[in-house]
C-alpha cells in the first residue's frame, strides 16, 4: 500500500510518462489487462487513457485494471489514469525508489 507522499512522487513521475494504454469501446478486456501487466513489469508505472466510446469512467477502468494486475491506482484525472506496481523482473537499481 502506498502512502500519500509516495503517491505524490509517482504522480510527478507520471507527468513525463507516455500514455501507453488506450481503453476503447471493448472496455477492460483480457488483452488490455495483459498489456497493462506486461507494461507494469517493464516500467512499474503505467499511464492509460479511456476513450469516449468506452462506456466506462476512468475510475472504473483503473479499478478493474488494478484488480486484474494486482497494482495500485496512483490517480485518475480527466480521461487518464495512472497505475503502479513494483516490478519483480527489473534489477533493484532500475526500480523506482519510493520515499518513506
């Protein structure tokens, strides 16, 4: 569980991160969940966007993906959301170092 200082740190990192997940009218599919899972392993922080035709709010999409990928929601703002999960694959020195 991340605290408010860690959440603020991750929000700062997310500003420069590219939006790599796009959720459309299909909603949160198994394929989207797999993409999110792979991205979290490789990057630890993932920014996604919910398209207008998705029929779900960004909060709903973030909650569904967080459950499917065992990650945490950093923020949802507008049509975008940010997820975080510590990577098992990345070497220790390449992982995001969270503040205490």
